[in-house]
C-alpha cells in the first residue's frame, strides 16, 4: 500500500472489490497466476494435437512417479494433482508445470478438481 500512501492497516476492499459495487476491481495477481497455471496444464493435457497430448501425459506421469515413487495410474495422478494425499518430499522432485499446477490447485482451494477419466 506504499504506492497509494496508505497505512498498513488500511482496508484493501476498495481496491480489489467488485467494480459493480463501485470499487476499483483490481485483479488479484496471485490468484490469476494460479488460474493461468491450471489452465496451461489443462490445455496441454487436452490439446487437439495428439503428439502434444501424449507428451504432456507422459511428462505428467513421470512427474508423479518422481514425486511419489508410485506407479502413475490415472487415479493416482488425479489424487496427486488434487493434493488428496499427504505431501511426499523427495530431493529429485523438480519445479515443473505439473508441480506448479498442483500447488496452484491447492492455493485455489481445489476450485476445479482434476479428473482424467475412469479407465486406467
């Protein structure tokens, strides 16, 4: 709030509130970033281009196997993406679009849960 010379206890409702309620309606960058991370992962997994879709699914499966040391079935991948299992921290887990999408989903309180279908 330094930019507007407001105190640290000033309400931010006017800045981030709905424009229809006569507030400024500024988007919250952190939330939008998380939405875009989830959107990017979804677009890769549902691409019309078969090569992109297959490569994305392969890389996602690899990320899940690396992070959990478990087989990457569709059920396990969804469980991992939705953060429905306890965190498993391994030194080899790297920052990827898939780990970023997983973290973004958790920060968005699982607003849109992942579901890759019933068949394995």
